[in-house]
C-alpha cells in the first residue's frame, strides 16, 4: 500500500481520511466501530491507568487474552459504557461486543 501525505490528496476534505502519518483509518471504513473504540479507550483511560493495564483490569482480570461476551458486558458496566438514550451511538454493551466481534 502506498503511503499518502495530506498534501497529496486532491479534495480538501480528504485530509480527514488519513491520520498524521498518511495512513487510512478505521474512521473511513466503519465510523460506528471507530467511535466505539474511541469511547472505550477514553473510558478506560479515565480510570487513570495505562490503556493496557486498564483493559486487563476491566475486561481481562484473569489475563487470559480472551474476552467473552459475558466478560465484555461486565466490563462495560464497570466503566459505565453509555446506553442508547437518543443522543449516544452505542446501543448496548451486547451490541458493542457484536460490533467489535461480529463472528462471535
């Protein structure tokens, strides 16, 4: 894949398709998943730990490197992942899990 620079893009709004390194991001292909991941990251970092440590504490406390749907839903309750209330894009922890692991 060729690396693009913002200055090489033709449309003014194209600069939002790539990150500062010129890479395409998930935001381009799946905005809902991108928003979900950003929300999870923000909520985990709000716990005051490093992202990896917060992930382990919330979603993988046994450090199995496998998060089941049940574990994910429990973790979402710990970090208060918002429910759908007419303003938020995340319907439920179960829907969030399905979005992140559609094959599960």
